[in-house]
C-alpha cells in the first residue's frame, strides 16, 4: 500500500505547482496556458527531485541494513565458534571418562578371571582328594611343593575356602541318603500298580519330594523341583517313572497333576515366607495339557494363584513341546497370558529353536550333564554345547544342567557358562514334612533345623527350608573333604 507520507508529499507538490501557476497568472500577467505550463514544469521538477531523494535515502537504508546484517552474522559466527569449543571440551571429557571406565572394567574382568581360575583349581584339588579318599590312598602334596612345607595362603579369605569346601557333598553320601529316605517297592504287575495308584489317589498318599537347583559356581539354592512319589498301603515308595505311564493310560494323571499343583503352591507359599527369591518347578503331563476338562480345572486353580506366577514354573517334557497340537498350544498361551513361565526337561538332543520356545513362554531348559559333556553325542547336535548357554541367554532362557553327580562335571560345566545345576552332588530329593515338625523327633525345631542345616542342607551354606525333611548325616567323609580344602586354602 502507498504510505500516507507519500500521498501527503504528492498533494503538497500539486499545491505548490498550482500556487506557482496562480501567482504567475495573477501577478506576472501571464496567460492561463502559460501559467499552467509553468506549473506543470514545476510539478515535474518536484516529482523528479522527490524520486531522486527517495532513491538516495533507500540506498542509505539498504547500506545500514547490510551493515547490521554483517554485524549479526559476525556475532552468530562467534557464538557458533564458542559452542564448537564447548562441544569439543565435552567430547574430550566423555572420551577420557570412557577410557577410564574401560580401564576399570578391564581390571575388574582380569580380577574376576583370576578368581575363577583359583576357584577351578580349588575344585580340582578337592575332587582329586575325593578320588584319593575313595581309592583309600593318602592325599599327595601338590606338585613342586615339599611335603613338610606349610601351605601358602590363597589371595581370597579363608572363609570363602571353607564355604567352598563344605559345599562339596560326595555323591556316594547323597546317594546313600536318597536310598535311606525312599524305600523302593518290589517289582509288581501293572494291575497291582494301578490298584495301588487308585487307592493312593483316593486316600491322598501322593508325597512331594523337593530337590534343589543351585547357581554355579556359588551353589546357592535358587529353585526346587517337586518330585512326586506314591506310597502304597504298606508305605512302600513308588517313583514317578514307575506309575506315570499307568496313570496316563488309566486317565488318572489329571487328578494327580491337580493334587501336585495344590501341594506345590502350598510349598511355595511356605518357602516365600523365608526367601522371596526361591521358586518351585512343577511337572505337568502332556495328557493334562491336552484334556480340556482337566486343564480347565487346573487353569482355574492357577488363575486363583496368579500372585505366585513369577516363582511357579510349569515343567513339560521336550517331546510334549515337539508334538503340540492346536488345543495344547491354546492352553499354553492361556497359561503364558496369566504370567506363568515354562521349563523343558527330558531333553534327548540339542536340536533346539530358542526363538520359538521363548515366544511360547519357555524360560528354562534342563539338559543332562552327560549330554552336554559327551563329545560323541554333542557332535550330532545343531550347536556345540559350549555355545548353548549363550544362545539361549539371548532369548531370555536359562540353561540348567541336571543329573550332576561329580565335581569334575561341575568344573567342565563352568567352562560352558552353565548358570544352574541340579543333581545328587548337591542334594537328593527329600520329602516334605508337616509345618513345624522336627526332623529329629524329640529335639526342638530350632535344633533340628541347625542339625539339618549343618549336615544335610544345600551346599551353598544357606539354611534348608522348613518344608524339607531329612535325617542328619554326619560322616567322616564330608568332614575330611572340608579339612582337605581348608588345608589347601592355607591358614585362616
């Protein structure tokens, strides 16, 4: 739009030219045409003068604007340079902090590696002493060390060596304890087993035994597996593998699984009172998963106990997962939606698809130690056993080595980065006892717990839960192993 000042200047120029023409017409005596020509000439000169003056003024304004712009650009360049300097200083600090952190991490990794080597050496030494004691030969001094020279002190405290030594439980003692706890029933026909099974289900003579799963190499109890045992009318014990097939054929496996789930939940509630980090593994048969009516009853019970889902793991066989039908897959998805996690046992080969298992809710896989350590069986697998734990860990699945019966197997499994172990080396399955019952009969519960914790507790130095029963066993064999380990560790 035309500015008001420009309009005003134009009006003034017209008035000045008209006034000049009137003055010349009235005073100088010029004719009207001559006066008009003079007035138009004056108006033209005024217009030209105004245009030239405005052009000069615009040039001056543009020059000042360019100068202001150059000054602003210079200020902006100075600010950018200052920001660049500050950014370079921050990058230098971050690089120095990263290098310092990497050096600290490398130092810590080196110390952890040295500690792991020392622990392995201690385990090998204890295993060699155990083998010597089994053979009846006196323990020989370490190579390159005179027999009369006092042992050197290890870089870690003597208490840690004592704990590691007392954690070593000989497989012979564990096996003897398991044999003493369970009274095996003589061989009998399927009809007799079926009759005993029906009577046991009706009279609630299904017992729960707990076997711990420990972390490696600390041997701290992290989980318990519930193992089912049947007592006949003469209180003779039948193992699960002796009656599970007959129960599935007779259609009783659903009732058995429901009873076992009920007992496992009761055990888990008692365990979580003392330790919130302990979980329970409960075995579920494929027939229970495939039967809609039986599964609906179990699902209602599990739905009512969803608060225990993070600590309650449902365990299935590898064959069950490989032969899942539409109904079984739907039932597994229903359990996974309610927060329950799954475990796979009875693994016969290492052809495992971890991504598919993780999508179905599997968080644990139990592989026999012999399968992991046998090179002939691992050569036919899709993956080397040393890489299995890392592969499963990428998908959130933990590897558990089961049926461990010797210290040498533990040393080899540590090289495979196995985090959890289970077997008679750590503890055999032990039966439950009623709440508050004493394991020693006449002694008080506190003394009974002290006796159980010192002789039969899990080999991690922690107390055994009150739900597990087991007689106190104090053998010279275990005491001798602890003394040998303390002697190898040096004076406290």
